[in-house]
C-alpha cells in the first residue's frame, strides 16, 4: 500500500518519519514522506504559551490529514493536544524510548558534586520544566530558549546559557540515526549530560512516544498502521493523555505525567501539577493504567500540601 507520511521538517522529525517509513516497508508498504511546516516552526522568539493555541507543532499536519493530502501523520506525541480533531484517531504508538529529560551543561557551570552551580543560567521554553526547576533549584536563573535541537544545544555550547534541558528521546534518536549517517550527528562533546530522574523531574505526557494519526474512516490505512502499535506503550500513554485532557492546558500549564509498567505487569502513574504557584505531586499503582487516572487527579486537585519538588 502506498502511504504518504506527513511530518515536520526538523532533523528529529525527519529521523522519526524515516524510522516509521522503514518499519512500514518491512510490512510491504510503500511510504512517501511529505514535509509540512507548522506555526511552531515559524515562530521562534516566544515561549510556547505565547505562540497561540495548542497544537503549534501539529495543527497544519492534522489539516493535511483531514484534507487527504497525506495518509498518516507522524507526530512526537507530546506535541499533540489532548483531543484529536473530529474524524482523526491515533492508530498506533510504536515502542517508546526514554521518556526522561536530560540536562546538558557546560563543565564550568557545574559544582564539585556535578550539580548546577548557584546562579547558573538555564534555557528552556517549557512551563513544566520551568516550574520543576524553580521548585527544585530556586537559585537557578531561567531564560527563554526556543528552536530545534541543534539550535538549543548550540546555545549551551556558545555560552548563551550555562545549561539546557532537552528530551532524552530526541537526543537518543538522533544518536542512533547518526550511526548509519554521520552527517546527522549532533555534536555535544563540549557538554556534560545528566539524565533527570523521571520519578522526580516528571516528564511531559507521552514524552518519548510517537503518535501515528490517521483518518478514522480509512480502514485500510488504519489496519496497516495498527500493525506497528506497541500495546503496553499505548496503554501507558493513554493514561498520561487522559490526565492531560483533564488539565486542558497543553504547553501553557506546568504539568507532567509518566506511566510505567513494572516487571509484574502492574503500572505506576505519577504526575505533577502547578496550581496557584504551588507544585503538587501524585502517584497511583494498579493493573489498569486508565483506572489510575481518577486517583491521581483527585490527589492533584485536592488542595493538599505544597511541595518543594522532592
């Protein structure tokens, strides 16, 4: 089957789309990648919350899907709003990679213990990352940093910022792709990298996961895409996305959610939410990820004690 895959044109987005294309080729399909520029790509001088509505990295791609200019939309799932437009569904979530955030810091910005020194300047455009850093390290200065991965890494390398926070998934995907094509490599040799514990520095909902979106009534395409779905990853991400729908904030609200399966098949759902300047945390464990959403949401919104982020 010929399948037109719609994606952003950034280095990471193209790597993700090519990975999906190769996976579909193994099933005998003929994928073609179609690059679509989004409003999030065009506006680089403002924080996400100031760019406009949710979906700044997905709306144009979803429009192309609705208008039948593409057959499949390939998204970083965390870029999607909590609800798909009418007539569109997420047919598959392939295997998820590391959902954690990663700190990339200049060596001279670290103290003897390997932590950011007091007063270090940290770059991010994420409300969630900003809220977590302010709770954990109120002494760190936070500044606006937008742009694709190479741009953000460059702002640490050139000293504009002492450190930046990026999704580990994007860095790892680029590193794997560079093994086959060295021109894709993202040089970070001048920086020290630290994985931020997702139990404390809770990731964005569905971070590390791809969303393959199709038209709900396109049975043939939907069947082809569902064949590469990872059921466990999809179940976990659905719980995170259900919490996101209740927050109804997208990038504008400081909110994180992470659902992970244990070796015994049970799930743990963690979340963090800033309300009224107070950071609140919640956790629930059980066999059904979606069944944990109510308990976590009640704890987040119960007006409980503020936390220092630990």
